[in-house]
């Protein structure tokens, strides 16, 4: 067991040790974590050449170098999309959404049929959401606001009773209640954003994901911010990527027993950890394996889900090959993420070095660790 991964995942030593031992027992392979640590360290050294840095560069130097590159990449994306400093935040979002649609970056996923969602919301009106958005009737709410946004807001604003009914609704779903369709994107209206201002909703989250409805609701900020165009683009593409992972998981479990209960756990607790079964804990790894095999498995697509950085690299002439950096971090004690999602988050928030964000790299490396254990057992 490596101390590096304990620091990276910010995990309690005993819990992480027990989890690694459990994975070794289950899959019959050992020392995957040690091998992965060595691979990450070697890869991080190779990537330094792209940044014109030496092997002994300090983590702070790497961090600031990455931020400077994001300045360049943002300028490239804005030039390609025709965005300038006078473009409003709403127009920036709409321009990116149009680009995503026009370049076929929207993909299918698996979600609950919209009439089914609406039926639940009508039966159990999210009264706090209605009050916050100034709707007198649930019919007006559903007519003017996307289903995904309504559910996303309800999960944050409504009380325990509403949540219990919602979990019960999800737990009773069967496969025929769901369908396959394109992911939908919607920009939150200025009216809705104004009503949300001052509520408990954190409007700094640019993309609100609803796995149940296969949709993303995009929130325009009040004003432009540093490197916002590439931040929006990466966040939207990452949302599409996450929805496809959710959709394939939901589709996969729909062929087994207890679909509704597993669906509810996936919605409320995620599909990477804590959902109570090995398939969901290791879902991205399991999917990655199955999608690369000629297996008669119930998948809604037969290719690997493309990561956002690969999509960006294919569509824009950026300075660095960011798709090579997804699951790599630099440094041992002071860890710096090389993941584009983390870097744009650090840049757009103007985070100092001691505030740096590494969540997306943690997620990617966790998926990779799980995949390596699974692959070693097959």
C-alpha cells in the first residue's frame, strides 16, 4: 500500500488499507496500487517536457505553468468560437451549446421517461422550489422549467418527506419506465436565475446534472470571469461524459433484479463508491472493460465513452495534448493535478497554490486503480 495514494485520495490510512486488501482478495491480484503509483510518477516526469520544465521542478512551478497555459488555451477556444470580451455570459453559454449541437458532441444516454417524472412531480409538488421560483402552480413550473432542473433544485431545497417520496419513486421504477435518447442541454433563464439569487442554491456551479432525466442545466454567471469560455466548455463536456456513465450503468442494471432499488442508490449516492454493490463501486472500470470486449452485455453503446479532454483535443488546436494528462498528478507531498477540469477550476477561481483543486484527477485515478485490479483478474 502506498502512502502516495493515501495522500492523493485524502483517505484515512486504515480504511484505505482495508479497501485495498479487500480488492486484492476479490480479484486475486496484488500490488496494483504500487505499480500504479510508479506509473503515475514516471508519466508526470514525461509530461514536464510539454511544460518546458525540468525533472526537479517544484510543484508550485508546475502549478503556475499550467495556469499560464490555460490562458493560452482559453484564447484559442474563444477565437475559434468567435467570442470576445464584450460577449455576455448568456451568449458565451449559448455559443458553446450551439457548437456542441452543431458538431454532434451530444450523445445518447438512458433515463426515466419524461411523462413518468412529470407524473411524480405533479403528485408530490416541490413546494420550496415553487416558492423560490415564484410559481403558483406545479403545472406552470413544469411548463416553464426543464424536468432536470426541477429535480436538481428539489434535491437541495425540499425537506425530508419529499426526499423519502422521491427515493420511493426511484425504487419502484422498472426498465420500461426508462428510455434511450439524446442528452439535453438547457440554459437557465435570467428570470429563474434572478429568483435563485439569494436562495440556498449555490450559483457558482455552472452545470447542474440530472442523471434521472439525462439532462444538464447550465447557469450563466452574473458577469464574465477569468478563462470562463474554456471552463464552460470543459464543464459541459464533462457533464455529458458523466451522464453517459450514469446512463450506461442504469441500462446495465435494468436487465437484472432489483432495478429500482439499485437505480435509487445510484441516483442518491453515485456510481463510483458507496452504493452498496461491487458493480456500482467499480462501474467506470467495469464499463471500460466491457465496452472493449466482444461480449453480449446489455450496453446502449458499443464504444468507449469519450473523455472531455479527448473531445476538446479533437475539435480545437490547443497547445498541449490534455487528453494525456487526465489521470496524472505531479509531486509526492505537494500534489498538483494535471487534469484539465481541475486546472480550469483553479484558474477560473484564481485559486492560490494552497487552495488548488485535485478532485477530477482523484476520480480518474480511482477509476484507473479499479480498472487495473479488474483487468488483472481477467
